[in-house]
């Protein structure tokens, strides 16, 4: 590496840090001796770089110093071009124009042979988010930039409309949705709002009582796992090795009109790559190849490498253990509530809801004794006490049990299979807008609209 390139890299290291960094750390990252680093720091200071600090204390670069641009590598050019194409296709008109303008400025200073790489179509951004937008994303970005409150008219997935005053925190760009995160004054908590469901919005003069960066830090503490696809919220992905579980092929068998939505949500929470095989409820679930996966001829099911798991609660428990880096199961000594409520939902809540929805309940003490759940009323009372005043069902963190219990409650509330008790609504309100669930829901809608189970 030339000295000029080394000085530039050192400058970049300092730009990436907001707090003083020790010379030893910089030297280690640059791959040079501490003496060489001190000489390089002195050289940059002589060139006008305002680097504060001294040996043994640490260094920090004051903003405002620029060196003439060095040559981009081919990989850097491809990264810039691909990123600009993504922004141009997946954001609002303002950012699209800015991306094209930035590429034009870069192209103007590149030599001909490198400029051709910038304009090459070898890397393509495919079709993605295509939803009607009532409110321009530019307005939401302005509210974020100016740190002002925003009043929105919002329509939820059930069609209910509310007016909210929110303190915007972040705008997430997912493949299938755009999500505005913010503190909701109506709910008194952080909430996530699908941009395509914001029907009206205008910026208020009032500012939130705390700076946006403070709110971001508070909001991040409510986001529970790194598998939450937090790349859309500018949060670093885990650098921990994923282990052998990540290397195995993960196949998800489902139908968009089934309990597969629960497993779909769980898969989005763990953040591992998976493929989907959609099966219809006719012959496709009764073929010999699928009966080898699930002899009951039902979905959902998963195949992880050579391991096959069926039954929704079992799949959730398995995935939490197979992908521990997602943090969706407590440590074994602390799993009593986790196992209790996960399997209570599977063994009591679901059959009680199913029987009640068709108008039948065990009517006599004898019948109640022959059914594992006793009675619908007893199950609902027990479940209400379990979630009353709690954000999560099994402790202070979100787990696979919340995926299953939350799905039961969310489904029951939506279709009238359970009573709309405040305990249920309060618990579900804290889960329904999790980014992983929104992603899963958007994928399910897409599969259903395309009738993905039908022969091509």
C-alpha cells in the first residue's frame, strides 16, 4: 500500500469514529507500527487535517477536512452503482433524482475505463415494492430531518382509521413495505406504521420533547433481535458467526391461507435464508413426496438440512433452538414460562378457539374432564391473566412463545374467535407491527394474490 493510500485510509478510519480512538487501535486496524502511525498522524496534521489528541490519549478528527478524491476500485464503483440503482427504484422521487445526480457527478470525474463500469448493466435491481402511496415519502423524510411532530391519518390492516400524533424516529425501506417508526402519543409507546396505510399527514410546528437521536436509542432498546431485519433501521447486523445451522438448506412448506403465517413470522424473526414451497389443500398435500414430509398431509412444515419438523408450536421451538443467535428462546434454566405458554397455546388455546368458533363447548363437568383444556371460558380467563399488563409472555424479552401466543390472539381478535378484552388487545398491540411480522404478512398477501399454489 502506498503512503498516500495509507494516509487516506487513516483519514477514513478517523471519520468513522465520533469519539477519540487510541493510537494502538488505529495502528492495529491499519496494519502498521505505532511509530509509523504517529508519523502519519503528524503528516495529516501538517496537511491541514484538524486531528485533536496526542499519543497515549487518543485521536479524533474534527469535521470539515477533505482530501482530493482517490481512485475508486472496481468493487467500490459497482457498489455505488448498485446502491444508486436501488435508491432510484425503491424510494421516492426526491431521493431517486438525488441518486441519479450523484452518479452523474461521480461519472464526471472518473477516467473513461472506470466510467464504463459505473454505467454497466451487469448488476440489476429487480422489481420490488409496488404499492399505492397516499402521502409522499418526501414529507416523512422532512419530518425526520427537521425533528418535528407529525399528525397522520392511519388505516390499520382491519380497516380501522385513527388519527395519531407521532414523533418520527426512522423510515425503514423493506422489500415489500415502507415502515415509519415513531413514538405514538395515542398509544403512549413506539409503533410502526406502514407508509401505504398512512392516508393523510402534515408536519406540526411542535417538536418532540427529546432529540431524535435520543428517541432512536430508546426505540432500539424496544427492538428485540438482530434477526428483525434491522438493516432498514440503520442498525448493524450481528458479526457473530452463524454456525452450521445457517449453512443448512431451510425449506418452508406452507399455504398462504393456513397456520403457516405463524411459522412465516418466526422465519422472518430468525433472519436465516429460506425457500418456500406452496402447497394447495387438494392433491399437492397428498402426494407421496409431501406425505414423506408430513404423513398428515398438512401445512406448515419445515425441512432444515435432513431434519423435518411439523406442528406449528414444535417448528417455532425448533427454530428458536436451531438459530440461537436470534435470541428467541430464554436460557434453559429460565424456560419455565416459555415452555408453559408456548404449549398452553397449542394444547389449550387453539382447540378451545376452534371448538368455540363452530358453536360447541364441553357443556358438562364430565365432558370438560375428558377435554384437555376444560372449557373455553377457563382457557380465556387463564390466557387473559397471563398477558395482563405484560409486553411479552415469558419474561422481559420477545421469544418464540410470543410468536405463537400473539398469533393466536391476533387471529382470534380479527375473526371474533376470542373476546376483545383489554388484556388481549394491549398485548397484541405491542406485537402486531413488528417488522418481521409485517414482512411475513406482505409475503403472504403476495403469494395469495398470485395464487402461488396453482400450477404454472
